[in-house]
């Protein structure tokens, strides 16, 4: 199976983004927070940094940002959109 970098493409804008799984022919739509999370996971940012950025950008409490991140990571796992090493463990 090709690496995710070869089979996954994404595009992002201020109001959201899209992720395309080329091998499976599936496209996923992301809202603004999902787009931010996806980009940070691709860059290898840790959970704490992602939560801090969500709190800052979307003016939400840290516990809400953490839950959103956890829910989003689970969705990524279900759809195999990022490899396990791109999904930082909960801290």
C-alpha cells in the first residue's frame, strides 16, 4: 500500500477543507476546525500544541478542543486517512 503522502491529498481554506483518498476514490469535507486539526497532524504537531491553537483560533475552552481533537482522530482512524505515527497519543 502506498504511503499516505502518496495517496492522500488535501486542500484548505479559511472556512474548511477537503481530503481526497486517491486509492479509494473518496473525498471528505472538513469544517474549519477539522481543517486546522488535519493540517497540524500532517505536520506532526503534538496534542498540546493543537489544543492550544484550537483554543486561540476558535475561542473555545480547552476541554472542548481536546474532545474535538479526540473525536477527529477517531474519525481519521476509521477512514485510514493518517498513519498511526501521524496521530499523536493523548498526553
